[in-house]
C-alpha cells in the first residue's frame, strides 16, 4: 500500500442509501471509520447492517450516496477494494460439500498461491484455528462454531487490511463466542481494521473502540462504548424482592436515592434502575435493607440492546423477521 | 484444580492466541491469479464436488441405462424388427438425451452457491469475476464426457457397433459437448433468478422432456402424426441426434452438423450476455 493511501481513513461514508423497492434498508448514513481497532455497528434485526456491509464490500450497489474504502470509491474502484478487504458474511459462506482444507486451498489458489503454497497456507490456518482434526471432513458435518471459524479463516488466506465481520457470534455458544472474540483481538493487534456488526451491546463493548447504533437504516447514536453507556446509564441494577407486595415501597425508597427513571420490568418481584456505578448500587441496596424491604438478590449488569434503544429512541426495539438473501 | 487448564482459560479471555497472530504476520500476498488459472481452479472445485457428491452422477447414469435396456429389449423388436438393429439407431440419441437432461445441474449449482452465500465470497475476491462461471462450465464438460463414456460403454457391451469407428464417436461426443455447453447457459441464467432448486428442476422437466421425447431419438418421425412431425422436424435435439448418428455410423450429415452448430452459436449469443448481465446486476 502506498503512502497516499495511508493518509485516508479506512472507511468514509457519505449519504449512503439503499432501497429495496419501498424498503429503505440503508437511509442516508454518514460515518468515518479510522484505521486500526474495531468499529462496531450495533443494531437490531432488520436495521440495515448487512445491507451496509454488502455495499462496503462491493457486493451491492448503493441507490444514492458514496463510500470510500482506503480512499477508493466502492462503485468505480471495486476491484482495488477487493484486494484490500475480506468479508465474513452473516451466514457461513463456505462450500458445504467440500472439506475444510479444500475450501481453504481453493481460496489460496484463487488468490494466486501455487498449489504447494496454498496447501501450506491452508494447513497453517487450520492449525491456528484449531480445526486441523476436522480438516478432512466435509463442512456440512461441522458445528456452528467450527463453521464460523473456518469462515473467518477463509477471510484470512491473504491478510486483509480491513475485514468485515457480519454478526460473527450470533447463534454461537459462549465458548465459541469467546474464541471468535480472541480472533478479533488477534486481528487488531496485527494491524487489521475490523468492522463488526452485532446485536449485543456487550459484544460491542468488549471489542469495539467506537460504536455506531443504527436503526431503520439510520445512525441514531455514535461514540465510544463508554459514551454510549453513559447516555443510557452506566449500569442497570436489578433487585429481586422476597415479597411482591413490597414492590411499591421499594420503588419509593429507590426513587429517593437515584436520579433516573425506572426501566419497565414486568416481573412483579423485580425492579430495575440505571445507576452510575457499583457504589451507588450498594447505597441503594443498603437503603432498602434499612427500610426493611426484603431483598432476595440483586445483579448489576450492562444495559441490553433493548434498553439502549429505549434510552436512545424512547421506543423499544422493533425486530423484523424478514431476513436478507 | 489443574493449573494449566486455568491458564488457557485466562488466555481465552485476555491476550489473543499466538498461533493466530503468527498466521496473520506471515500472510504474504501472492501475485494475483490470472483469468485462466482462476477458471481452472473453479473447474477443480466442480470436480471435487463430483467426488464428494457422486449422487449427481447417478441421474446421469441410471436413466440412460434404464432407457437403453427398456427401449432396446421392450420395443426394439417391434420398432426396428430386431433389438440389435434398434440399438444401432437408438444409442446415439440416448447419449444425446442423457447429456441434455443433465445440463440443468449447471443452473442448480449456481443457484445453490447464491442461496448459500458462497457466491458472495467469490464475488468479493479480486479475480476476473466470470471465472466462476467458466470454471463451472469446465466442470460440466467433465460431467458430460463422463456420462457420454458410460452410455457408449454400455452400448458396446450390448452390441452397439459404430461404423464410423472411434473417430466418428469422438466427433459425435464433441458435437454433443458443444451443444450441451451452449444449452447450459440457459440454466445458468435461470439459476440466477430461480427462487429454489425445486422450481429449477420443474422448469427443466417442462422444457427438456418434450425436447428429448418429441424428437427422433426413439422412433423415425415419419411414423408420427403430422402435427407432431412438424414439431419434431424443427426440434434442435432432432438435428443434434441426426448429426450424431451420421458421425457415429460413418456417414456425416452436413446439414445436421451445420444446424446444430448454428443453434449452439445462437444459444450462446442470447443466453451468454443475458447470464453475464444477471451476474453483474448486483441484487
Ligand atoms: N435483497 C433484499 N430484498 C428486499 N429487501 C431486503 C433485501 N435485503 C434486505 N432487505 C430489507 O432491508 C432491511 C435491512 O435488512 P438487513 O440489512 O439485512 O438488516 P440487518 O442485517 O441489520 O438485520 C430489512 O427490512 C430487510 O427486509
Ligand atoms: Mg444482517
């Protein structure tokens, strides 16, 4: 990559829009993603995450607006961009009839490796991702986590400058999810820029340096995870009561102490409220105990995506069952 | 508790595993695959799929074996007076029918790749994009040759004796490959737009059954009612089979060969650009 390109941000998006018939899947997005680190796109199902990523990966043309990847236009310089980026789509895009090894050798050959080099590279990747024992089995026999790892490995046959990961952990068990997180961290430490979409605030918080929250194809908030959480309330305190008749009293006590609204909680035994930090949480608990409200348990957690949305838009998440092709 | 287990658990939360780091740091960038080697690589993929999913060859072998045996022994006597003589007439047509019927798998493969997202990965690579299609067609050529080989072997066992000898048979197979290759473009184009594999198979049934049965493969068209004969006389498969029979039996028919090649060229001229259009049109 030459020096000129080094001056450009990884991604610059301006007014990017894509319609499918009447549906505005992506509706005038402006974003800048700097080089290095993880940029998280957080949004519910149907928000337009996949559509956005497919446009940036040159698989889909925008209806309006422009985007540049390392300074190259996604429409007129698609081929240059394809040399610099990799895409790991939302659904594993490996050939299920082939073995894991054959999939990687195939891609190695397509990238221009000799047959020998491609085999070596495939072996290294399979070893590194812990897939070597399954390497001679057809991919259709793989578990979800194995498929996802192979899919990411397939994106790393040649090290990309920028990798798109579309919901890389959705549907994975916690162990596989941690492995994927490790892979993302390794990528970043080696200088690759990662653009990751997710439905989990927790995941964006764990990995991303900056987050854009999107809904109905629009960016509704942008910032660091800390900023975002601050706008929502740092943490959410959930208090479980022994006796549901005390819920009203408990709320009264808590309302005196905490300067924020209660979040909706349908569980009659539970109240939930945003608190600044663990200190404030412990004050709340002791105040309840002093007021002789019986507490059976409590937890301090991060707000869920639903709560983030509620705070940002004043509306709960409307998920959509319609999936992309 | 075993401390080594504890340790790996820690690394899994904190620092990234070194194995993955080292893969990334050693990743050299080769010079890009050219159009030719990318196409050949996709052809190799098609062959791997035949190896892993041999069922796709079953259609290509079971039907012709069944048809050849059934028509030769059940009807051969009635139609041509003797089974041996009928086989000389039938075999080139059976070969044509077999291969024409399996052209639909080209579209099925494309359709599968699109629905499963494999196509997206290939499209995001810095390669000459149509090599995906060219490679698939190369793989098909292998399947067609294999199927032709099976039919001819079966024929030889049953007593088929082509007067044109090996050169005649080879020329006939070559002509068949050209025609089927051209026909494949229709299925590739439809593969891009079909909603499911089932709808593709249904369509192929509707198109290919009349094309192969309402032809001169099984009986001489002159024995048919005139309305049917009129259709059979303009059916492309009729010309193909006419030409193949001529070549195999050492009496090449210039008319049949010429028209078959012309139809093939026409198919490519129409469906080639249409397929490329559908391919480039970003959905
Ligand atoms: N190929 C398509 N045709 C029609 N509508 C689509 C297509 N792809 C996506 N959409 C619609 O665009 C919207 C955004 O979808 P998508 O980008 O897949 O969201 P996400 O990835 O955030 O779940 C949804 O309403 C979806 O139904
Ligand atoms: Mg999506």
